[in-house]
C-alpha cells in the first residue's frame, strides 16, 4: 500500500513538469520588436568652391552687383562667360571674373623646366630649376683694392701734424661725406589720416557733391559715405575716367553711376534723380554727371563710394580736406 502511494506521487510530479511553458527566445523577440532606423534624408551637396579668378553665384546676386564687387565692367563679365541674358544666372554657377589673358598670367608655374626628349615616346624629362650660386664677394685670384695705411717715420713734425688732426704728407684722405638731402614737403592729407595711411597709388579725387556728411565709411554696414543735399543738386565726377555702368540694377542704390579710373580705382554715385551721362562715355574731374535725388532712399542724399580692384575703401583717405 505504501509503495502504491509513492508511485502515484511520483507520477503527479512528472505530469506537472510536462506542463511548464517553453522559454522565450529573447534575441528573436528583440529583433522583431526593435524599431527600424529612420530613412536618411538626402543632404544637399555644398556649392562648388570658387577657383582662382572665379566667382560662384549666390542667391540675390545679379550680373551688375557681381561686376561692381569684382571691379569689372558688366559687359566684359558677360563676354568672358558668354552670357546673353543677364537675368538667367543660376545659384552655384561659376563665373570668370578676370580676362582670359589675366587668368593665363596668374596660372601657377611648373615645378621644373622640361629639357631633353625621352627615347621613343617623345616625352620630355622635367628637371628642377637650378638656382645660380650666390656670387662671392671677391672672385678667387682677384686683386683686392682698398686704401692702404701709410706708416710714417717718427718725427716731431709728423707728431705735431697728427695732434692737430691734419693729414700727414702721403697719407690717404677720406672723401667728405655728402650733405644730407633736404626733407621733402609732406603731402597735404585729410585731417585724422596718418601719413603712413596714404595710398601710394592714390589718384586725385574731388568731392562729388556739396553738403553735410550724414554717415561715414563703416564696412560692412556702409561701404562709402552719405552726403546730404537738396533734390536737383549737382553731382560731379570725383576723378577723370570712363562710365562703365548707369541704371538701377543693384538693389538699394537707386539710380546709379559707376566710373572706372586709373590704377584700378572706381567711384560709385547712388540715389540720383537724373543721370546725365551714358555708358562708355569719358568724363573729366569735376564734370556734372547727375542730379542728386532720393531714388531708393528715405531722403535726398548722395551715397558715394571709392573702390580699389572692387574692394570698398574709406573715401576719407582719398578726398581732400574740407
């Protein structure tokens, strides 16, 4: 009887063990429930970098604004890039901003000079340039010439001459030092401009209008100066040159005139009421070129700039005082 009870108990335990649920594969569940990574968004390609002598068009650029910033005639800019319609510039479009001749002149030189011909292929061998040896101070074997010291025999007469500073007979005399040159008169400069700030390539400019100075040069907020005036006041050319642009193609400057001068200088006259010159016309310094106005401005004024190679410079460094 006791044996039967033990057998029944063992069978009951075995039946319970058979009903234990199977373990869950955690790796499979994690893989099934893990969220999928979000799809990567396409990143716009960066605009191409400008090479030497090139400019990459940005949003808001016009052919006229690019020409002004680069210090070139917009017609030359269009010709160099074969542009028939100035309104069809594309963002990211590279433009040549110097002439093909100048582009060839600034090309980096090769590291060596090609000499001789390779056998069979007609190629040439590049050899580095040889620097000439620095010339020696005195060639070997050459005779040195210099004043020679003269030894005088001791005597009371020679001693007396040397004591008084007089040259003894036969002694070599040094040539007298040349007189110091007289100082050159200093060029008159605007008040507050240091002498060393004077541009050696500066040309003679005159004030383009008469009036109170409203704002001075403060790049990048103000690339020139603003002169107050009345509508219709005369605007004159600050220096002799050739008109390379007239129009309203640059936002914020109204009716505009750009004149090219010597030494890569340009002058800019903005917010005019009337323009009295044409593109390609030569003008003289002080010639009336426009009437002061308020085109694209809140009040009548002349915005005047001086640029060198397209870069704005402070007109106070170039205009006469007064």
